[in-house]
C-alpha cells in the first residue's frame, strides 16, 4: 500500500457495469520527505484510484495497487488496479533532519 | 519478498472493514547498498515490529486474504522481524 494525497475526481460518461458505484480519485503519491514535513504535499506521479470511502480533496489516503486492488469486488470482478483502502487520520513519522544552524555551516 | 526499515505508523479511522484492528506501519524498502527508497509504503503487521526494526515483507496478497478476508485490499505484510543480515552488499 502506498500513501497519496487526493487531488480531484474523475467522472465518466460511459463505463463498464462493474465500475458502477465506484468513485475515481486523482491521487498524488507521497514521498518520505513530504510525509515527514506534513504540509500536504505529495511529490509522486499522479494516478487514478478506485474508491468507496469518499475522502475529501487534500486528504491523505492509503491505496493498494495490483491484483489485490480488485479484492473488494470479490466474488465479482472489476477492472481496477488501484483502490483506496483507508483515509489517514494520523501520521507518526519522523521529521527530516533539520537544516544545520548557521554557525555549523563550514565556510 | 524484500527487506524494509520501519520508520513510523499511521492511523486511519475510516478504512475498509477488513482492515479493522490491523497495525499499519510505515516502512521504506531497503536497497542492496543499504539505502532506503524515497517513497514509503504501508505494511500490515501482526508481529509487533517497532520503529527502527528491519522487517521481511511479503508481497503475497493471498496471505493477506487468508489473514483478514477475501475482500481485503492489501498486499504487503510483515512476515518476519530481521535479526541480522549476513553478507557484504546489504547492511
């Protein structure tokens, strides 16, 4: 599972029946630095993620990729390879190393 | 399978029903030179791995399905806590 920030939604005018009832989120994956800084930035290459949890734009989610992304549709099938498994409410992740103080910087 | 370093945890109030009660660790994959990947991954854990641990991660989604249910949207899980790695390339 990766982490990502919800940036928007995709609305389809026509779709397979198996996608009915599924929201489609535009999600920007989060780098370790962005996660530690906690400013709501992502940094990764955006992708579309299937969803049933309805996160808001700007919220962080955890999304599963690959064949397992279609597990929630079992015993049915759906052409889904990324799925929103959770909405993140708390992150305990260390901040990045602080920048050296001015008097520590070598000339 | 791959090795990862545990660097934190997340909590999620709203999640797929099968994930209720699962520990969610944030780890980074360890490369052959000992460095860690830039992008973190969320791991399902039932062994109690803590921050700073090196863990063995399985990408076997069937394991997760057997663990928490057929509809579980999960693939990466902690299957071991590493005591040591012998060899020159991975530390």
